[in-house]
C-alpha cells in the first residue's frame, strides 16, 4: 500500500525549505540530525514542503521486529525503513499501535522530527 499520512490536514505540521540534495516524495531525509518527510519530490536546492509532525501508517518497517505502543521509532536511511534499532539510525517518533514481527508495513505511529 505504501506510506500513508493519516493525520487530519489541520494536524499535520510542515515547513518549506530548499535542501542541498534531491528528495523523493514520502521518503524521509535526514537534515541536521533530524528526519523530515518531503511532501513532494524536488531537485537539489529547490524549495519544497517537509512534514515534521504527523501520524503515519503503512510505512516500510524493518522485517522481524515487533513494535510495542510507545516504543521509540527510528528512520534507517541505509535500509530505507522505520525500525526500533537506534544504532546508526535517526529517532523520528513513537509507535501508537503494536506491530507483529511478521509485518512489513508499520502500524500507526507518530512521526516527529524533534522526538525525544
């Protein structure tokens, strides 16, 4: 199915800026140590909108991982998926629903570029 943004429009937080590298729509990019979600694809140095807070689901999830409610979620740029593994990955939210280890797409989770 692919990554779905499920927050109501009014609840989605986004900003616009130009990034020094090309970006792909709905594929997170790490900028300044934070994960941002491009709303559209854009060429290097072209301004586009980036989501920094929204509820997501059906995003690519690391195989073999079970998720628990409230568990920290990280973006793995190397594997292009969301994971519970912190090493070499970027914190970007918390699980809002559990996930079975067999699932390849994420349950509902809070994507937050500034998660702590």
